[in-house]
């Protein structure tokens, strides 16, 4: 069951959009503005069930974040969904090669995001 989602994106507006889209899952949301903040948030919230990760961010981008998470090993059980800009599917493929479990393109359509989440958490 989906209980806590880590959002890693540098846009406050995108965070608000995700909160609305994820309301149907009644899960807690943890927000981070870049990959480094995302890593720090994982340490504070090891009970995270899902990560939504943008690729283009300052400090540490989404691909670097996925690579670090997988290198740490302790969080490999938490699914990662990469969010890539439309037309940049090669970035999403690189994220999948690094260990992400799925991807959606921006602008994110709620139905697309729900479909990926529901594949990972069929009981929701």
C-alpha cells in the first residue's frame, strides 16, 4: 500500500500539482527541491514507499539521484518513477537503465501517473 511519497523536483508549482494528483492515494508527501535534498529526506523518512524524480534540477539532477540511491543499496526496495520533459525520452531510458521502475513525461497527465503507480501498487 502506498503510504509515503518522496517528490524530488525543483518546482514548487509541480509539488502542488503532484499533491493534488496523489490525493486519491491518501498518502503523505515529502518534498525535496533537488537530488541532494532527496537523499537527505530518504534518511529522515526511510518508510518512503515511492519516489517521483524530475531529471533537470540544480545541485544534483534526477539521474545522479537515482544512481546514488542505487549505490547506497538501503533504498533499492523503493520504486522510482522518473519524470522527463516530453521529447527527452532518452533521459527516461537512462534513468530506467540506472534502476528506475518507470517514467512519465511532462506535462504530467494524472491518468498516466496513476497508471504507472497502479502498476507498482495494484491494491490501491
